[in-house]
């Protein structure tokens, strides 16, 4: 990733994977695997956490997002199969089903001290921190959340792959620079 100027706003297209967990035991199961209290998440809310093995060794960092009837685990795209295999190994008598939805989402991150100033030009309001909200950018559906994932003010923007180029172009026209 290229260095970020603290006086500009940069748009990054993140290489992230998404595993969705469903089933009656999904919350209890994932709560025992990560370092955050998944039971405390309200619908739409997300938290940063770590995935650990049975000895407490950190396997990877991730975000957990709660939705009605499911939990989305957002991880580095290159680790999807490894994380899926790890989680699957511990699903024994649990009512948990896992689905790889990586191909169904593109995740952008808009970062910089002036990132919030671009939002009105996109026709959206500032979303709450770590709570995904449905919005429209250039008439395309996005899920948006305030997330300082790079240590700067920033916003996660999830969209369908078919809409990614249109969403990206709208953000760049609103005065963001494209990051590496």
C-alpha cells in the first residue's frame, strides 16, 4: 500500500474475503474462536478481532459483521481458504454453515483527514462508526461504515462487483485520489 498523505483523501480497493456463517450456533461458535465478544454485536455492527487457535496463537486479524441470521467474517482475501479450513475443523456438532461470499463483494476504503468532506458530494451522510448502513452512490447500492482501519479517519464501502467501477468513478470525481 502506498503512503497516505495526511492532508488528502485516498480511495483504496481492498483485497478482502468474506466468509458468512449461518445456523443457530453461529454466534456461540465464532465467539469461542475470536478475541471479541461476538454476542454483543447488534445487527449491522462490526468489530475488529483476532482469530486464534486452541493454544491462543494468533492466526489472523479480521472483522466480524453481524446481520440478521448470519455473521460475516471479513479477512485478507489470500487467507479465505485457510480460515475456512480452520473454522470448519472446529465445527463438530454445531449448527453452523459457512459460505464463501468473496466473489459477491468489492470492498473500498476511503481514508484521509478530509474523507468525511467527500461524502456529501456522493449524496450520502456520514455513517456511524463500525455500523454498516445501506446507502446509494451513483444510484448503486453500497453498505457504508465509518472505520479508521488505517489509523486515519476513514469509511468502508461495500458494493456488488458489477457496481464497483461506477462507485469508484463517482468517488474519484468527488475529489479522492486512487491509492495503490
